[in-house]
C-alpha cells in the first residue's frame, strides 16, 4: 500500500475520522473513501455519523451542509474547492426574489451556500428535486439556481407554476448534443444516461435523466445493456466501472471535468487529517435557519 494511504488510514483510526467522498472525486480519493455517494447520500452520512471528524472530499457547499447537519469537526482538504453554480445566487438575490414574489416558496438546490439556504424554504438535490417540488403545498414555486434542473422539474411537475433562476453548471454544459449524437453512432446499442444539469438538447437525446445515484440504479436495473454513455462529470465513469466491471461506461465528453472536485488529492487529505485544517464552519444564526430548510427536505421525503 502507498505510504500516504497508509498514513491516512492510521490517522483516521487514531482520530475517529470518516472520509466522505462525492462520486466526482479523483479515482485515488474514491478508493480510500469510507462512503462514496451523491450529495443526498453524503448529507445523510454526515447527519448520522458517529465519527468525531468528517473529512469531506467534495466541494465547499457540501462540506457546509455536512457541518450544518452534524456540527462535527468538518475538514475540506482543499478549502478553495468551490462551486460556480452555487456562486450564481447570493443571499441578496434571494431577498430580492422574496420582495418580488411575496409568499411564494423558494426551493434551492443543495448546490447553494449556507447563507442562501438560510433564506430559502426548501432544499433539494438532483435525486429528489421532482419529489420535493411536487410535494410542496403551493401551486407556484421558485426554483434556484440551476435553470436546467429547474426545467427538468418543470417538465415532470405539470400542475405547478415554476419560476426559474438563470444559473448553470459550467462543467455539465461542456457536454454537447453533438457529442451524444457522435457516440450514439459509434455505439448504437448503448443507453444514454445524463444528469439534469445538462442542457435541454442533451437531455432530449437521453434514455434516462437522473442524478448520480439514479445512474447507479439505472445501470443495476439494466444488466443486459453492455455499454452506457454517461453525461456527467467524468469521475462518475470510474465509480460505475468499479461497481459494474462487466459493463462499459463512455463519458459523453472528456471535457466534463469539474476543476473544483479534482482539487482534493491524497496529499491534501493527509495534511488535513494531520493538522485538522482547513475547517469548514457556519455561523450559528445562519446554521439554525439553513438546518430548517434541509430538514424540510427530509420531512417531505419521510426521513427523520
Ligand atoms: P448529485 O450529487 O446530486 O448526483 O449531483 C452532483 C452534482 O452535479 C453536483 O453539482
């Protein structure tokens, strides 16, 4: 075993730490994680962990969510791993929306800052956005910040008026409809599975549109399919190949690399465990309000 990995494992035991990693992390980071998952899975792992320290291998809003739910010591190995989509809406933008649409509930993708979560009504992830929006007791809702996920929800939840925000994920927009068309020609028997953060032309060419945990379920339910074209961040193909070694996973675009997700390296993970830095904390007042918005998501899902 590599010396860095050995030291990480020793420190993890010694300090009662757990490593949570998102499906988009580097292969070597995925390999050492205690739990790998999508943003919803990881939030629940953080909420229910017995560990004293959470090393969160993902991006900043995910580590903030882990802190809000666990109040444990949360380390983000590279503190600069942000999310341009989350940065596309601020607390002031939300306050303006509230003035413009008084009384209309605001649903925010988990890809938002804790400050934004503290001002919105409900949280959701790509795995449950349709469920959450359809269960909100209002016939009009505002969905922020991803307009493509919001449009996907709009197509599924026909009985509500959904107001969208103009945000997007630059990494998912690297995937083009031409990429899918080319790959479909090359692999005519392949199934196309894409993330709802992809643009609408890409979504229209897909056999399935779902978040990363939905992709795992889709492949599991289709053992007869040998090849899948995967329209999301490239790290997901490594995750799928490890779970389903007999099947083939082709990234829809090699350019769909999230530079922030790739910032957490083994070296930085070791450093963060040694030094117990960099820590992610959320101001107590913001935390209380943001917790409520995440809790409302779990309540609508029937989770305590
Ligand atoms: P999920 O973790 O919900 O699958 O989505 C990942 C993502 O695209 C984060 O930006």
